[in-house]
């Protein structure tokens, strides 16, 4: 692997093995580890540029530490097919390249990185804890000169202050290793992390691995937020309360241990009129799809042209009938009127495909 | 976060998660429960001190030391409690016939104190103690009270007036008021709040006039005007319905089964706006009863009054009072209760060979009780009142016997007089009966 020799060659090979290649995308700044047969393909994440070897003076952060854990691809093939076909069908006047078979053929498994941190947390906490309790109330009915009393119970919540100290280890707290993590999860949903297993080189066959673009130090703040939620939850359990609110804490952290987890993702793309790649993301666990819908302005223009031609034919007929009406038979003028209305009506609908394509492309751009 | 851990007033409690310690605030009753029995000693001479209703504070009878209690009036804002399932269960279980063994801190005498008393005076050395809590009673202990306002001197005046303001009483009762002993005692009461929301429906016997006149809020006349077919005056049973929402604030129910309900009712009129938080000082050396009518039965009787009141409000909405097939549905909400102590003076006095009991409201000075009716005096007055009628009747008889027509007129006057006398006699006797029985 002489290509990677410029960038921490030895460390790299020691970590990943010699069969792997390190390439970067000039458009989205992503850094990827890929098997040799995938070298120099279109970027599987943004699709805007081909992956290429990285320059020695490239200073983007690279965390080549190999991952310890991964979530395997679980989405069923039929599910993926169904979602892709449905997506392709949902676009009218689609670009020629937007075909289910093409999309499925380009399906590329990609692993996204996620940081996991184990940490010992110490500190004080306080919160208001809510305890469910019941009160006894009564309902009465007066009928036939007599009272009937019914005892009813109603649920209430009693809020009480609680505080305490904490000294506890929290393992596998998630912190995003990619800037785009939140966006990806917003598009295709969250990942179920219970399924994690140790990462074996064989698991990565055929897949492209996205390397972290955030350092653990960067991700730490988000890890703390996640920790706070977990700790608040546990303090509530410790207090045997049913609800908690107003959680505050003053934590100190020790013994942070970072590991990397890979999240499964399929990507695919189609080319629009301008030969721009439009990306599809599919959740590797659920198969949920997110893609940008693009209509083809070319096809819209072609359809509009055909409609306009029909309108022109009607116009011609109108003119002919008008000529006929003025010279030979007056009743032809009535037919000219009908043809004229048709010409205008058909001509008007010619804008519809253009409007639709314009709307679809702009509505997606606005998102 | 706090500088010291844990902050004051917090105590560690059990935690269900290892590695997490949990602290909760101390409840006020836990602070007090630390002293189940409070003794009252004079800081000057170490003699026994007790609460004096005359100067409103702790007083030492030996050296004259006086200490006014810290009074913080909470009034009707005093905390109210919900009917939690837990409270209701505990209230129904009660605490049976448990008795408390008290060891006097001064003379080490052992006394057993019955559960119905909250305060105690050692019969051997006269030192005062106030019992704060008994195990099953922790939730159900008095939290508020109205302190004594009426002094013993007031009581004497009130009683003196009470014993003189009727001609049916003997004339020589003034001295009785002087010599009577007034025992201040706190009586347990429950106060209840609740909102009652009811909807009712009934057939109401209406005339055209009553239909036109009536338009109460939340009331509905259900028969469409088109179908107005009554008898000749338009009298007819109409279906009507309506809705009522009432809030009852601080309904008082006695927690004591010992004291006559009718007497207590006459003493009502406590100003709960003067409630203060319970403090054992107020009870030192005085008697104080714990409740023996439990929360559940007191609440049941309060609910009966509330629903009767709500039903009355429903009937009030109907266009006339003549109804049939009355039905209503009613919901209680925002129910809450308080356990409070109210001040009363108990006094018994002897007249002749009989013992009479008198109660005085320790806050307002209202008095109620039995009075020694002088039945001979009542009989004399009644006889005296009968005389003029009798005289007239005799005159009329004489005149009539002499065929004088005016005799008939006088006889009629005598008859009217007789009727008036009967009315007078009946009211007087019933009044006297009430005085004697109370
Ligand atoms: Zn890219
Ligand atoms: Zn003294
Ligand atoms: Zn003693």
C-alpha cells in the first residue's frame, strides 16, 4: 500500500491490515477506508466527487483507530427493494437514471462511526421527584328518595425535593463521531444499539468505512448531555420515584475509555438532468429510506412540447375553419369556435409538466 | 450546589441504585417526633410551668416567671390534607385502647395516660407534660389550634349574666358564678373542605306564571313551548334539570364523643381565621382531648351535610318547590381535612343537690349549658297570669246569670285571654325545659 505511506503508514497498516485503502472526498471532506476493489469510486456519502488519495499536506482530522464494535446490517433485501421501488415510482417525470434496478445496483454498504465512552462519574445531584399516590373521593347518586354512595380513587403526583451523591461507572455512552450524525438520524431514524457485536475484519467485506471527523474531545460535550439524561433517570430510580424534573448536578469524570462503534447504512444515487448525483440513504437495520426527489426538466419540456404541438394543430384547424367560414360556408365558423377553444385549452395544459418539475425540484431544494 | 453535604434538614434515605446516595428533607413531624413527650420547667427556679389562659403564656406559679409563646397566626390558610388512601386506611384502623405509660421527669412517678388525653399533669408533683405522638397517630395528630382568648374573669362575668338574664331562674345565683371552677380544655375538631358538583332532573308542578317567572342560572325547562298543554290554569308537571356547584369551606365536625353535641352546636362560631400552628406550649398544664370520633366517620357525617346542602341548592333551582321523580348525580372534588383543637371552658356548679354543666367558647365567650330553673317561681308566674282571665270569666258568668248581654262580650275576652295564657304557658315551659336540660 504505497499510496497511504505518506499518512502514518506504519500505524495505519498495523491497525487495519494491508488490504485496505485510505481515500478522501474533496467535496464533503469525508475520509474513508475501503477495500481495494472500491478504490476511486464516487463518494458514497455525498456523491459529488470521486474518492481520491489524500495529499500529504491535507490537514483534515483523521482518526484511523480501528473500530471495536459494530451493528450488523439487518435490513432484509426485499424490504430494501420495496422501499427503493416505491421511491422511484413516487416521482413523475423522473430523470432517466431514476430506475429501481439502477438504484439497487448502486446500493453500497457504508459504516458510519460512533464514539462510545466508558466513564466513572462522581458528584452531587438534586432534583424534584414525583411520587404517584391515590386519593379517595366520593360520588353520590340520589334516586327514588335514597342516596347511593360510590367510593372512587384518583391518581395524583406528590413532588418532593431529593438530593444526593453519585459515584458510578457508565459504560458505552454514545457521542457522535461525525458532524453529519444528527442529520442522518433525522432522515432515516435512530440506530438500535443493543445489537452491537465485536467488529471482525470479515464483517467489513465489501463495505466502505467512514472514519470519524470529530475527535473524542469534540464529542465529549454531547456525551455529557447523554450521560446527564442517563444519570437523571437512574437518580429517579434510586429515589423510587415515578417522575423527575429540574435535575441538576455537579459531576466530575474519571477513567474515560473510548471505543468506536460502526453503524450500518446503505447509500445509492441517481443522476439528474445536470448529471448531478442525488443521494439515497437507507437505514441498515430498518431499511428506512431517505432520498431527494428530482423531476427531469428535459422530460417536462418534451411533454410540454408534445402538448403544445397538439395545441398548434388545433390552432391550424381553427384558422382553416375561419377561412372556410368567411368564404364558403358560414356554419364552419361555429366549428372554428370549438377548435379554437380546444387549442387554447390544450395549450394551457402544456405548462403543467413544467410547473410540476419546477415545483418538485424547488420544494426539495428548500428542505 | 451546597457547600456542606448534606444540607441542613436533609436525611439519608434508601436508594434502589448502587452508587447513588439519596437524601430527602426531614418532615416537620419527624423533628417534633424526636420529642414524644415535652416537659415544662421554669428556667429560673426549675418549678413546673403551665400555660395560663389569663395572660396567654407559660407561667411559673412559684417565681412568677412568664414566657409568651411565639404566635404566628396562619388562620384559614392553615395547611389542609388530602384524603390519601394511606390516611384513610390508617384513620379507619384507629389506635384502639392503647394507653401511654408516662414516667414523670420530676418525681419519677409512673402514670398511665389514656389515649384520649394529649396533656398530663403529674398528680404527685404537679409538673406538666404534653404528649406529642403515639406510634399509630403520627399522621393524625393536631396541627393547628385556636388559643384561649377568654379569661377566667371573662367566664365569671359571662356565667353571672347567663344565670341572671331570665326570670325563670332563682334570684340567688350571682355568687354561684363567683365560686365556680372553670377548666380550660382543648376539644378536637375536624374541618372539611370540598367542592360538590351536581346535576339534577325532576318533574316540577308548574303554572304558567311560575314558568314565566323562573329563570335560574344553570337551570333548564325541558318541555318545548309548542307542547305546552296543561289544564285550564296551565298547571302541569314539567321536566326540569339543572346543575349546581358548591364549595364548602371549613365545615366543623366534632372529634369528641364525650361532650354533648347539642351543647357544642350552641358554642359554634369559632373564628378559624385565628388558627395558629400547634405548639405543645399552648397545652401545658391544660387538658386536651385527642379525637375519639375518627376521620372516616367525621368525614362521612360532613359529607351527609354537604350533600343535603347541595340537594337543597338543586331544589332551589326548580321553578316551584312541588317536585316528583327528583334525581341527582353528585361528585366530590378538592376534598381536604384538618385536625385542630378548639378551646372550651368546662364548668360544673352545684345548686341545691343538683350538678349543672356549663360550656364557654374559649375564643368568643359564647356560653351554653344547663340552668337551675326555679319551677316554683315559674308555677307562681303562670298562676298569676291565669288570674285575670279567671276573674273575667267569673264576672262574665255573674253578668250572664243576671241576663246582662255585656257578659257575653266579657266571656269572649276571657276566652281569648285563656288561649293567650295557654300559648304563654307552653312556650314558657318549653323554654324552661330547655334551660334545665340543655
Ligand atoms: Zn463526499
Ligand atoms: Zn419559676
Ligand atoms: Zn411528678
